[in-house]
C-alpha cells in the first residue's frame, strides 16, 4: 500500500512503530473543520497487536505517510479492539483546541475591533500554553496570511464560556475567517484570499463532469450594512434594468457591544459585500467529493492544501469557461483490494471576493 500508518507520541515527533497489518486506511484535509483519519487492522503479527494495544487515545497519535512522505497526523480519539481486528479513528491537532477551555475574557469590542486572524491567533497563543507544555506541538506552527482589508470582528466572549475551538469556528462560520490544519501547521487567513496557487485544472483531471451555473440570488444592485441600531451605510449601483435588488448585512458581530459604529465603516462594509455581485455571478461547479483522475494525483498532491487556489478551465458546455477555484477538502482511501482513491471538494471562492469571476 502507498499509505502507511504509524503510532507516535503526542506531538508527532517520536514514533513507537509502524502498524503493519492495515487493510483500509482513510485520511483527509478540510477547510473550516477538523479532519479525521481511520484505520482498519486485521492482526497478522503479535508485534502489531502489541503496538495497537499500547496506543492510548488523546496521548498517542496516528501519523500517515504516503510514499514515504508525511501527509497526516493527529491524536487518536477512538479505538476498538476485538478478536483478530482493530479500528482507530484520529482527529487532526485542532482536536486539542476542542478540549481547551478559554479561561480569560476576550474582547474585540468597538472601538478596539481587530481582524479575525489577529483575534484567533491571540487566543490560541494564550489559551493553548498548558496543552503545548504537555506536548501538543502547535504554537510553533501557526501560519497567518494578513491583508489590509481582512474581515474585522467586535466579538466578546466571557471567561469559561467556550472552548478555544468555538471562537475560531464561530468566526469561520460567520466572520470571514478561513482555517485549516495540515500536519501540525494551522493556516489562518481571510476567506476572500488564497494561501497559494496550483496549476491549471481541466476536465481531464476529473472523472466526473463539471457544470457552469449562474446564481441570480447572489445579484446585488444595492447593498446596505447596518448596526441594527438605526445607523446604515449604503453602496448602490445605478441600474434601470434589474431595479432595486438589495442586500442587507449586519456589521461585524453586532450585539456584543452597544458602542456606535461610524457611517464610514458601514459604507465600507456595504461596498465590500456588494463587490462582484453585479451582474449575477457565474461560477464553474465541481461535483462535491469528485474523484480525481489517478494520472493527475501525484503531481497535484503537494498542492492539495485547503485554501489553495486552482485556475480551472472547462469546455463541457461547448464553450470555454475559466475561473479561479478554492480547494476545500481532500479525501484519500486505500485498501489492499481496490488500491488508492482520491476525492476532492473544490468550490468557487466567496461571492464578493472578485476571485470567483468566470471568463468565457
């Protein structure tokens, strides 16, 4: 098998040994979530059985290598053993943030709003110290990408009200943050930006057909941002054809502070929200969890990091369409019988980024 699994001590620095009797192995990477790995083991050797028996969830980790290159690692969260067989499930190191309680009050309340990246990094570096001292091996591997117009937050959280992960997850769900864990590196960036770029993908790189879609519901001729206290900022296109097709959004995370946000700030957010929603955006859609052509996988694997940009060209409609896409998720599964299957999720960037525009 191309994928091999090892047991390691927390932190991934020291191997206890290789699990030699794996019959099925699965691993992945995912944007804005926690990835998992799964192993199914049919015991053929006493040494493998001993190694599996000694592995302790939350202290020992699974490390996966593909063709000798480390591709995934994280703490064991589930172990099942029975006669002749065992099963492991592990999560990537974000799991440690899911089990670390925020013991401080964290305030980004106006006027001290900050970028979602700064807030997330600040909390992790302070709250994760005890677990880092216990070997989590995360803090030296935080990778941030900052830009002048990164999303801001006015979020406030009380002490002992959440896990470290809850804050990061909330900002990813509603605040404009992207995060992903690859090996032990935690990547943090604004959702409107990429962390790198791979080569041009074409129809030949996929085993399923692509499609081209225009989203009328994303059209915005007028955009408003409000503080929900009667103050608004507007950004309006002059258009007689569509009429007033409007978009409304709350500024930052209103409700966490009673301070007023200026009209100028609201107008900037209204303009940001309206960007590239006029006319209605057209995107190339890649089927979710599409299988990659095995002939392309080895070349592309080093670039399969969620948050990476991939230019994409399709001629499936008889016309040529090109767009820049965002890599979201990687799923790899290998068995002794069927070999390796690699599936991916690739989507258009968020509407408003200007990166999702389709050219025909």
